[in-house]
């Protein structure tokens, strides 16, 4: 999606909102940490096939001994080391490593899905603010129009051109318009707060977003791409692949285990051996051993068979879960495509309705001036125009969000697709390559720190309109002068 990359680096563009969310959103940062935690399963699995060394030591005081134990030492210190080298584990280590690596791949795909979901949310929040600002502006204009109408109606009532009923109708419609304006303002505040939640900073004057590229020509084309590229589906399939290795690991519990073992020991009686007998035997000594250890399971009360069956059923579970995700991706893609196409049609219809309602309102006002239309007709025409304008604004928002959701379902709404390059892209392979071959027991990671930012210091949002209203949506205020001659009475 190079179109987003082509936007100038200015404040309050859609690209800037996406970059800010990508860099500071705590949910995405948490998912990245989860993938880094998955990376550690690979060295954990590899450790089962690598040599291990352990040392032991103890000190003993013999506080009670029989009378004939003349040479029993009163105290003893011992130290020893043992080296164990796994030679054959029945495939347990190999299977565990492959399962861990496959789950890392699944985690990366799921992280891609998290990125895509976040971007869909940001686009929705961005468009919500634009839509709700326009709706507030339309309602403000409507209140202004109705207020002017009410003043004109009262003037015409004073000269006997209209009745008290006409005034009451104008007053009621103005009161309703003011209530609707208050509701639209509260919705704008809610949309701005949601924007802050996702992006991390308040929206300013948001620019009109660029056109969405790479949208499919048909629903089937979208589904084909989604089945190949959707990150959630890729992650589910890789998670299912990992369970095949889990079955191999479970089977290894029935096979022999062979290890090479080497050890050394040292003891020292600390001068207490043979004390008081006049004989001074050696007080210390060393020993060393080298050998091979074979463990051959003969009977484990059905444990390995149960673990194998369990792993097999979990594999079936994972395969069916991947199929379920596939169904969801197909439904999501087709639904997004249908919503996008429907919203485009609504835009076309609404644009025609706005144009027609403007002409209708002008005609009704003109006819009212000669007595062929009532005040209620004017009020209804103004309401019809407002409704069509709100529908148009909402349809434009719905079309853009549905189009972006469609790109996300097809796997085309990730950081690289959106042109969020320039040093901000997160690469999950860096941490994996850094830790996969580590064997040091003391090579820990950095002190844990939050990856996302807090919005505690963000000021509460208000309903100020910062964008100029689209000229197509402008509704001129009725400035028709009262009819003092009483025409139409």
C-alpha cells in the first residue's frame, strides 16, 4: 500500500496515526513480548540434548557412634562433580526443538495478525473522528438554520402571517435539534477518546485519508488471497503443524535413553579418622568414574500410551481449530467485501439524495413564500436534508473502514504493506537469532520494561470541530425575510 507511504510527513495524517500506534500501543507491545517468550522455548528444548555438569558438596558431623567404631571419623567433607552427555533420547529432543520452532513461526504469524487488527482499529477510530466531527458540524448548522427559521416564524406570527401552531412546530423542532447536537457531541468525544486509546495521543485536525489501493475486483479474488496470506490462518496452520512433533515427543517415552556419564569425587575426614587409636590412616582421597548409562522402560503403567493418545487428540483439536479459523477468514473476507461494496452504493445514493434534498428544500422555501407550503413542510425538508447528509458521511466512513478490513483479511494491511518503514519496523527474528543458541546459565535478558506508553497525562477530549465541512454538505441558512403583507393567509 504505497499510497499511505506517499503522504507527506505531517501531523494528524492517517499514516502518522498508524506509526504512533505501531510504536506505542501497549497491546501490540505485549504481543511482541509473548513472541519473544516463545523464542525461549527453542533453547529450552535444545538444552535436553546438550551436556550438563553438576557439582555437589556436603559436610557431616557424626555426633553418635557405637563403642567398637574406633576408626569411624567424627566429621567428613565431600565434594563431587558429574558430567552427563545425552547420546540417544528416542527422538524427544529433536521433536521438542522442531515443535518449539514451529510454534515460534505460529507466534510470528499471530503477531502479524495483531498488527493488522490494531491497524484496522486505528483506521476505524480515525474515520470515526472524521465522521463524528462532520455530524456535529451538520447538527450545528441545522440548529442555526432552525433558529433562523424560528425567528422568521415568530416575526411572521407577529404580523398575522402564521399561526401559533407554526411557531410551536418550529420551537419543537429546534429543541429536538439541540438535543441531537448534544448527543452527537458526546459521540465525538467518545470517538476521540477511543482514538487516544489506540494511537496514544489526541487527534488534531485529521486530514482526509488516501484512497485504498489493491482492493479486489471480486469476492472470490479476495478469498483466494486471504487463504494464502491471512496471518491468523497461517498461525493456526503452523500451530497444527507443531502438534505432529508433540506426538513424536510422546512416543519417545517408550524408547531407551542412553547417556555418557563421567564424575569425580573428593573426601576429607578433617583429621578425625582413627583419632585416639594411635593409627593415622589417610584422611582424604579422590575418585573418578566414566561410564554409559542405559535406561530401558519396561512397564510404566500405561503412562506413555496415554500421553501419545493425548497428543494425538490435541493434534486433531489443532487441525479442526485451523479449519475453524479458515471458515472464519472466508466469512470475514466475504462480509468485508459485501460491506465495502454496499457502502459504495450507499455513497452514490446518498450523494444523489443530498443533491435532491437541497433542491427540494429550496423549492419548499420558495413555495412557502407564496403560501403553497407550510412551516411544517420546510421543517420536514430540512430534516430530510440533514438525514441524507448524515447518511452520506456515515457511508463514506463505512466504505473506507470496510475496504481496509478487507485488505486486512487478505493479509495486506501489515506494517510493510502500509509503508511504515524508515527504521520503525519490528523484526521478531532478531530476538530469536539472539537467543536460539545461547547455552549460558547466566545470560539473562535486560530488565523488563513496558513497551507501550500510558495516556494518563492526556487531557480529556472535547467536541470542538476542527475540520471544515465538506462544501457538498453545506446547508445554507434560510435568511428569507418575513412576509409582512400576509401573503398566503
